[in-house]
C-alpha cells in the first residue's frame, strides 16, 4: 500500500487538550497505546503488538482492539467540542473482520455526524506490519454523548 496523505491537524489547543486527557487514561497507559494523530473530527491511536495484549493464539485480544477503537472515536468527537465539554460513549458496535496481527494496531476514529448532544463516529482498526502493509481487522460505529465538565 502506498503512502497515506498527510492528515489535517487540529488546533494546537485541541491537540493539547486531547493529549492531556489521553494521558490520564489508565487503560491506555496499561495497554501501551499512544495517540499518533489529532485532526478535526479524526484521531489515530497506535497499540504495539506485544505478549501482554494478546489472546491465547498470539493475536491482539479483541478487548484491546475494541478499547483503542472506542478511545479513538471518543477523542475524534471531543476535537469538535469546546474546552468545557467532555464525551462519554453511549454505545458502540465493532465487527472483528480478521485476526488482529501485525507489528502494531492503528485505530482510527472519524466523526460521521456531529451533534449538540449525540455524535456518531466510524471506527476502523488496522493491523500494520513493519513493511507498512495494512489490513483492516475491525470496523464499527459508535454513539457518544456530550457532557459539560463539572465546575471545579
């Protein structure tokens, strides 16, 4: 597969807010995931394939695959809301299309329909090999609710 085009970047303020929030997520830290792109309505998260995140056959576990997809969609939605907002997942559905294999997984969350209260995102997860070959291993859809951050 050829080079992917450069993605549009979110504002520096939005990127900082998203990264600071991501850094507070214990599960993402535990899994070893990291954000690699923050754009308006689009976030990419990578998860290195390592024994601690695999299932019994050596593939990345569906729970880890689903977790990075859920977070990518949530942060994609958050890029479109003001600083005093947060989002929570209302529901998501994910289809596991192929064994999650590769040197790392890349989850991409893309806002399909932003709303004042509910936002719908598309979720994609790719298995990426060291030579750059990418294979779609999961896809799904997610609904999120916008909530106001509690006053401090």
